[in-house]
C-alpha cells in the first residue's frame, strides 16, 4: 500500500462522480484511491478517505445509495473466503473514525463487484458516502466480520473536499466566510411521534445514567432505536424498540460503547464491566430480542 | 385562537407546497394554519405545527430557504412595533419544543410580508421547515425578542406528516416497515478539519465537564461553534470559535442551557449560577468576542 500523506477527504479535483479508470494503477495515480491492492484507503488515526468495492468479500451488500461494506482482514487472499476473525484495527478502525468524525468517503465500484450498480469494465468513482454506523457480525463463514453502513451524500449537500487535519501544532487555515465553508454531516438524530411518546414517559430522564438535561425551553432527551432502523437491520419504529437517552449515552449506545445485558444491566464494552442498571418504567416495555440484537452488534461474546 | 386538537406535524393531506388561499379564514378551514389571527400555531407542550409570515414583525428575515422568524408577544397590535420584552412561553415555547423534537413546521407566506418570496396576493403554503436554532436578541426597538431560525426541509428528505404524540397512556401505533416510516431530522452535528484539530488538542475531553466518551473505536467528542455558523450569525469556522464538548454539553451550549462568562466560567442559564470552569489549553486560544456573542443569545442580563 502506498503511503497516503496529505489524504484528501472528499472529491479529488478533476475527478467528479462517474469518472472511469481502466485499472487500479490508474485509479491510484489519479489519487482517487491510492492503494493499489487494499480495498480501504485510510489510517486508524485520521480516518478512511476511499474504499473500493471489487467483489473481494462475500458479505458485501450494495443497494446503490446504501452500502454495507465488509471490513478488512481474516480472508484468504486466494479465495476471498473468511478464514479468521476481523478486528477493529488498521483500515477498519479508519472507517470507524470516519464515522465518528463524519468524514466523506469516496466509493469506487469495480466490474468484478457483483452488483447491478457495478460498471461494465474497469473501475468507476461513484461519489461521496458517509459511514453512518458500524458493527460486528458473524459472517457467512462463521467468523466475526466488521461491517460499515455507508449512505450516499446527496448532491445538494454542502459536502466538498477538504484536506486532512494537519498534525497538532499547526492549526488548519480556518474559513471566515460561510460561502467557502466545507462541512460534513456527522450525526443525524431522528425523531417521531413514537419517540416523543417514550421520552415523555421517562420525562426526558436518561434510562442509562439518570441525567435530565435542562434548557431554558424545558428538558432535552433523545430517542435511541435499539435494533437500528433502516437497511440492513430493519428495526421497527415502535415503543418497545426505543430507549430514552441523553445525547452522551445515545452516542455510546449507537457506537457500541455500551450494551444492555440480559437482566437490564448496562455494560461498558471497552471496560468489559457492568456500570449500572437500566432505568425502566412499567408503562414502557422493552423488546428483549431487540436488546439481544443490539448486544450482538458489539459484543460477540 | 382556535383550539388545535389533533395537531398535524407535516403536510396536511390535499395541500401540497404552493397551495394558495385567499385569506386567513380559508387557510384555517383547510387546517394548514388553524389560528385565524396568531402567527404561530402551537402549544408549549407539543410543539408548533405552522407559522405565518405576514409582515407583522419588523425584525423577520427571509432568505427563502432560511427564515429568521420573530417570536410572539410584546408588540403593539396596531403598529406591529415592539413595546415590551418577549418571553420564551406559549407559542414561542412551542417553536423551541419543535426545535428540541425536530418537528417539521409548515410555513405560510402572506402578500403583506415584505420579501421577494411573498406571493402577489392572499397566502401561500410554502412547504416544511425545521427549527434548527433559537435565541434571544435586542430587537430594533430595544426590547428583547426571541428568534427562531428555520431551514427548509429538502424535498428529497424523508419528512412527511404524522399526528402529534398522543397523551401518555395510549402509545401511538408504531411502524414496523421502514417504507412507511415517517421521520424528522432533529439535530445535525457538523464537523470539519478545523473541528478535528480542536478535538485532537483536547484529546476529546469535554471542555465543560471533563468527560471523555470511550467507544470500541476510540474516544468521541463534538466540535461546538461558539458564534454559530451560517445566517444570520455568520460565525467563522476557525479554532478560536470552536469548543471541544461532549454531546450533552454541546446540546446545552447550542440550546442556551449553558453560557461561558467573562473569566471562562460555565454558567447554567436555567439555574442562574456558575457550575464550573472551562477547561482550556494554551495551544487553543478562544475568541472572547465570540463567547460574548453566544452569551448574549441566551443571557440578556
């Protein structure tokens, strides 16, 4: 893999969506995806700037605007089959950092990628996507794989390209004019009538830590879906699948920092220990299968 | 004002964007904006479902897709001039709740509203907007006014209509199929290379409470712009205008639950008391004028 100094997050000037490349060498020379072999271009401390879908992983899902991408590692280079567990390190960690930081990821599809969205030959840059979630799964092989859900950034979005954050000590040049500003969407919190209902039951008190954030216009809380909404999880938007959480615990829950164990205990995944008990209300039943589903996303046992 | 039971948040069936109405009575009968006099339709405990721009307030700003709407109260019904301070109660509180809950607000423009976006006669339903911020200001009159920044919800968005949350005791019918799901965007956290730089300086530790959220893929923090980005504040995206905060303190900072006082003390606005000191780093200077700007948004003294 090439050293990727001065990684560009966003569009590479001169190569708009739809740009075609005969092979990986050409794609690399253009700077659209610099590694000539690896599927993920990125560093664990800065994020991933691009990925290639090239049929290398049996578990990839490609719905066009939504892609469920399988992480790196554990597969036999000859057959592409998983032969060992993947870990959240190196390029996989880079994609997770892109999720945390809301960085745009260039997506390239290759002709060998089995999808109706693949180009007929060579490789094609398909535009910018955002990693909106990641989790672990047992792949078809029986081994743990890391999965990254990418959603296409709509063209009307304010996303463009920006250089990577420079090392500490040299602050990046800021932008004083909002016209020139380049921003990336990081975290979108959604709500619904069902979500509002759950928050009202708990009077906006966090079911994990008990905090009740107070503003001048009343309390603030968020509704966290236990089994996530949307592809590929397809969790339902029903009260039994929702927790009332403070923003901090919502982030930790969505990013797998905490899971809920069988008797409604809150477990810290990085610390591998129980840190408290989930606050419950008799008028708000929870679906244990949803909690088990969420737990499996981050704690394969 | 009419009683607005069964408030609809979102489009009213049969009245798409662009629907015209000869007068307020007709607009009310259609259910698009039910009060026949008031500019804001809403209740402090459920949120606001619609507003009318009709030239009643001297401080309204209308940029088309972005509207800075002036709250209710304190104006002379004859002249429209402010003659007293506005408070964050009743319909104003309803708009603030819509911000917290991410509820869509129907926007109607009247011919008397002084803007290039106004219809030539009567009233026109203009589509769904989202309240993405609110704050207080001294209006042109010298009195405090509450301001609500509304941004048009793009047509490609998944927003549609949904009934208000029913009272506690009767949970709303959930939706098991994601196709039928109606969601509203509540809170979008943005980032940039400059934001990443500030978060790295503080190693993702919150400058207000000192927490450092830990996930399996490393720490998580958010960058909060002190003087907000975009119209009408136009704060710059530079390190001096950014704080590294946990999601909880980011929400409190953006919604005016906390402000930073002159010697870098953190003050709770609802409690009117100092709750701590801002954690600072010698390599991250803050702009005192930006902090003063933010303070004035929520604490008029």
